[in-house]
């Protein structure tokens, strides 16, 4: 029996398989079903008493169900006397509501963090979580907190396509994406530029470009999340106006809400790819390698 057991929630079984392989750990099963009234039923199948457990679940699609499933599973692991519980949450839902933007709003991520804190986890691992206004996530979530990045995996994917990389520039569609554009540009030995975005509502954004020299070049856009696709649609429009010879789009979390995928398909992109941190029709890039190294270190494997 391996010292570490990896368990996958209903949205991340594929990531659990990848992590168990990379960590050379046992892969365990979790039964997830529903009672007739819609309530969730969770059963941890392996005996976890005294063992170190890595539980992975990602909080999209249907974030509310995913959260309830995750809380039930993690609390059960504690109750079943696992020696250590490591929660891998590649996509942390509710992270974008990290401030009271209008009077009376719930600051959702603080509430979610309180619930995680009550589980007394040993460590939490997220991937490119929106942490703009959360300065000390370990304190907020009450556990060692590692926010990892999936951008190196995106860069590896592009690296395998020499024709895409040639005469290309990496583009962050807004100021916040500078961090991801910089990593990808470094990994690919390319230049990068960042566009300027103004958000008017959850679905309406405007993008402007100042100083982005893309004329005659291929633009490789990188972002953390594609939700409605509004940001990408606007960015592609601007890049074409600036004379880009073609545009490819990559992202870590392809949430693709509503008709986002249909909108993106109409853009005639050179490529459109995301990681499997969230499953979607474009989730072609495994996220497990971005997480395995941190777990290896934490678990001293
Ligand atoms: C913004 O903070 C993020 O980095 C993404 O640019 C944004 O979440 C994308 O959302 P949408 O696809 O709805 O424009």
C-alpha cells in the first residue's frame, strides 16, 4: 500500500489519474451520487485512516454543486482520520468577488475561505487563482496555501508548434494578464505586450492597445480564464485592426459559459486551447504536471 492516496472528485477524476501517475501514488475512488431529493451522497472507498491523502476537485462547471461535493469529501477525510489532507482545487470558484464593489454585496471568497478554514486542511493548492486583493491566502484559508501556475504548460503546448511560435508575440489581453504574458514570453523566448481593458459589466468589455507592436506578427494571447469570451472577442478584434497576421488563444481555465465556445469558433483563430483544469471542448493541455511538483515537495516524495 502506497503511503499517499490520490482521490478525484467528480470534476477532476482525470487530474487525479495524472497526479497519481506522476507521484507514483495509489489512485483511490470516491463514490458521488445523489439522493432522490437532490442532496449529495459521498463515500470515500479506500481506508484512509492514518494515510496522507491528496483530494482533487475543480470548482467548475456548476460551482455550487462542486463546492458542496468538495466540502463533504474533505470533511469526511478528516472524520475518517486521514493523517494529512491536501486539497487540490485547480479552479477556485468565487475568487473574483474578492471585494465589496457595491454596498451590500457579499464578499464571496471570504465566505468560501471560512468554510475551507473550518476543515483544518494541511495544505491547499490552486492554479492561477484570482488573488488580486487577497494578500495572505494561507491566513484566510487557514492552511498552507500554494497558488501554482498553468502557464508553463500552455507554453510547452505552443513550443510543440514551431510554425505558431515563429514571428510571434505573446499578448496579455489586460493589465492583470501581464504576469501570464511575461511567463509565456520567457518560456518561448518571445516578446510580449499587454492590452488595456475596461469592464462595463460581467459581459461587456472594451479593449484598447497602446504600444503593442503586432503588425505582421502572429499574436499568441494568454489569459487565466475565458468565461463569456467577451475579453477574447474584443482582444482579437483589436489585434486584427493592428495588423496581426493571425491570432492564437490559450488560457488556463476554459470555463466557456453560455455561448462562449460558439463565439470563439467564429473568430477563425490559428489555435484555441486551454488546460484541463476545467473540462471544456478546448481542454487539451494536462494541468497535472503543473501541480505534481508542488505536491512532491510538500509530501517529500
Ligand atoms: C479577468 O480578470 C480575467 O483575467 C479574464 O480576462 C476574464 O475573467 C475573462 O472573462 P470573459 O471571458 O467573461 O471576458
